[in-house]
């Protein structure tokens, strides 16, 4: 069996033959009359009319049978068999046989008919190269079995794997459904800065870059414009949303990526209780639009978004599973419990908030959902409004699906004095080594002092899409970030 360099060298020879015959191997234009999906849908009418049409696509299979050449074209919309005959084409038939490989793009002009085997076919009286491929396509079944290689060469995975292709389509439909729902509800789509002086809106370690024109270090955002959108609430825009990329310089696992798409929306004159109803409606709408169902199997859990959603008490669940009352226990007690449970945690900057978070991550794994997790301590959410009946807790919920958080919303803190105090507490945590604690955003506090109405805010990332697909997060991205691999010498 020939090696890849040998196969490439052979294709370079075919490239030279095309040029000698006067064919430009990579022309700037094609002259297609119809896409293949239209051809397949209207085939009987096209065949009956007998008019010449030009179609094109990638050669996905090639069978030379003496003076006949059969090949399948794929243009991204559908596949169609093409037939060339030596008696009709003469020397250009020989050129086709001598130069065209599986993987090349060609266009064919001819008429349509159905073969004796019932195959819809275009019989060409001319053909033209559109793009010569220099690398052979891998075998569909054996060539892309390694997950890393499949993700690294995602373009081949999408080309050869229909499941991956459909996943990419559904990913687009997922975000379009999110957008459609919010536009129907009267929200205004906005775009806010990606480069920030102060990264805010989440507890995460940011990426840092340098702005040459301003000679200033800036941060890539860690939320989809949370503080910016709340400034728009101050500005009198009562319903806004943004879908965009978010960057967090943290660990990578089946649920977490450093570069991903997320949605955040904000609704003035609403609170988190009203937000629950809106979010439940949103999830059901998106599931139906994207997948045609509200029932999913996710990580062994059966999840039905159409049923009544449960409510989970954060404090009570941890107490029930660990016998720790997080509202009264000190850090030492929690650390002892973490060790007892065999939970490994980063001791750098470790504090009460991180201890509670680790206990919760241990407890959440058995919760199927769908449901709303409520009654979270104020230390866990520095941007949420306190509960009037219990100021130690905040008006926040998280959507729980298959043992994980898949969305978070809360009544936004609009008291500038309380917000300033919370930022100050976060600053102390950062000074003590907690790199995920939020930074003090003085400009945001100043904006709040001009007055922000009661507001509900919500955010959800593409993790939800990966969960509904029951796949690891990076397998549902189109082009996930990969560690660089040594380039082969292609010269």
C-alpha cells in the first residue's frame, strides 16, 4: 500500500497533466445551475424536460468501467451519480480518467436520466475541474477512529461523518432557537466588548492580552457582557440579550472549555421567580426547535423537560448528603469533610466559598433534573440580590440537568452600596490567593448609583447543547482548540 507522501506525489503528477491540458486546477468561478438537493427533489421534471444543466461537487466515489466513468458528487446538500462516456467525450474522457481522484471537485454539464438500477444520474457531455485535492480522503470507517485526530481534522470528520455534520447543523439551530425565542419576547440583541479593563460577571481566571495602541494590558471577557448589559438597564433599555464567545483560562474537561459560546439576557422589572417561568419556557422551546423532542437520555439520566420541574434547596441538599450545615460550619469542619469524602481540591487561596462549592459538586451528581437549585449563600454570588426574608441567602437559581448546572439566573443586585461591599469582600479573597474571586469594578458601581430598576438576568452556555446531545463539550464544538501538532513537510 502506498504511503501518504507517495499518494500525494502521484496527485501532483496528475495536477501537472491538468495544467498541460489547459485546465486551471483551482478556477475562481464555477458555473452551476442547480444545487444537488434541488436536482434530487425535482429530478423527474428535470429528466423529462431534457435540458442541459451544470452541477458540481466533490467526487466521493469513482468507478471506471472501460469506456464509462461513474462517480458520486456531493455538494454539501445532497449526492448525485454522474456518468461520463468515452464515445461522447473523446480525449477529455481520457483526461478525466488520468487526472481525477476521489476528493476532487468537478462540475459536469449534461442531462438527467434514471439508470436501469433506478439510480438518479446526470450524463455529462463535458466536465471541468473545480479544485484538485492533493491529499487522499481517509477511509470513512477506518481512517478517522482516533478522537484526537478526528477533532484536529474536523473538516474531514464533518465531510465523512453524517452524525457530525448533523450535529453542526443542530448547533446552529440551537442558537438560532435561543435568538428566535428572545426576539419573540421583545428582547433587543446587543453586542458588548470582548476586551475589558476589568473582567466581570463571573468567578473565573481570565486571559490577558496587550492593547498596543493604548499600551494597556486588557482582559478577554469571562461573561457575555453581564455588567455591560446591566449598564443598559441603567440606560433605559429594558430587555437585552447577547450571544457570543466567552474566554476562561481554566481547566478543561468534559463540561468545561476555555473558549465557548454563551447567552446572557436581562429583563428589567422582573425577579428570579418570574425568571424561572421564562427560562423553563425557553428550554422547552429550544429543545423542540432543535431536536424535535423534550425527552433526552443524558449520562444515564432520563430527562424530560416537558414535565414539572423540581425545586432543590442548596443548603438542605448539602446537609442531607454530608451532614454539614454550610450556614454555620467553619472552614476547618468543611475541610475535614472534604478529606473524609475523598474530594481533591486546590488548596491555593482555599476559603469558605471554595469549600462550599466543592461540597456541592460532590452532592449534585445524583440529581437528574430538570429543576431549579435555590437558596444559595450570599458569599457564592456577589452580584445577586439578597433574599428579603433571609439576607444570608440570595435570589438565585441554577438549572440542574443530569447532575450538573446548565444555566444560572438571579435577581440582580441593584443596591450600589451593597454591591460595593461585596466587591470589597471579593477583593480580600483575591488578596488571600483566590484567583477566581471577582475584581472590584468601580465603573459598574458608579453606574448603579444612577439607578437600575429591579432586573432579572440569566446566562447559559453551550454546555447545555452538549448535554442535550449527550456528548463531551469539545465534541460539540465545530473546531475545538487542540494542542499544536508538528507539521509535515508538504513541499
